[in-house]
C-alpha cells in the first residue's frame, strides 16, 4: 500500500556574505503551505516576541507579498548584532526543522544584506 508523504526540506537556507563591517540586515522570504497561512502568521508573532528583547535587533518588519508568501526584514547595527540574533530565539524558531517542514512549502530563504540608506522614523 502506497503512502503519501510530504516532501521534506532543511527548514532554512542562508545566502549572502558578511561583507564589510556596518549596518546589516536579513531579508527572509517565507512561503506557506496552502492552508497554513494562519500558522505562519503565528510563527511571525513568535519571532517578533523573541526580537523584542534583543538589544542589537533594530527595526523589524513582517510583510505579506501574497496570500501564501511572507517576508521578514530585520536590521542590526553590525555583524555581531546579526550573529547574536541568529544564536537567539528567532534562530531557534528557524532551526525547528519539523515546524518549518509543517508550515513551509520550501526552506525559508534568509538573505544577508547590507543596509545602505535608511529613514529611521515616520514623519
């Protein structure tokens, strides 16, 4: 008797380089499995709760591209701040491969990027 299994993935893939010292960010693209969008929203809330207590995590945004595609843009003053975030609770959420496979159709794509320019406040 054949059983249907959901293809598994490694949960997260990281691309990009550390580059020169300076302000850093992650741009994370997340695609929910159909019907799992509300659970992905909860995951985003869980990640935001983690970053609330991280002194080196600056502006943090979760956005929605489409009904099943989400992203996170989070900023750090330097490479050490970004590394501390990865070692913390937000990183723990992405290291939960079983949860990532349950929620996401493919690994979350974490892209290391440099912050070139910013506007820090709303006017």
